[in-house]
């Protein structure tokens, strides 16, 4: 990896962090559930990409490092998806509970 590519990659990563922080702090509380659902969809896409990467690493006889990184990517994305769905389900149940109490 050339120094120019490394500096460009680090710069992009830092800018993504700043953008993410600004985006999350500006989202009103009523939009957190739809935002969580969108993040789950993106994590699902990450899982597919990590599985494809793991398959390429396995089939190509690549180094062990790429296989390990693919496995870690799958595990972390799955934790994000499962946790996100659990939080979204809990929030939707809380909202549904308020509607039931009001209607009774």
C-alpha cells in the first residue's frame, strides 16, 4: 500500500466518522426507529459482502488473514443486525402499548 493511498484511506475514514456523528446528533427521537431499520438493512448487505469475501478467500487459497477478517466481519455485522432488530422490536412494542392503553 502506497503512502498516498494510506493517507487517502485514513482521511476518508475520519470524514466518515465526522459525518456519522453529525448525522446521528441531528436526528430527532421520532426517527430513531426508522433509522435503526435502515442500519439493519445496510448491515445485512455487509453480511452478504463478508460471506462473498470469505468464499473468495477460501476458494482462492488466499492467506489466513483474509479468511479471519471475513469471519470477524460476519460476526460483527450479525451482532449489529440481531441487536438492531431487538431494539427496533422493543421500541415498536412500546409504541403499540401506548396505543392500546389510549384506546381502552
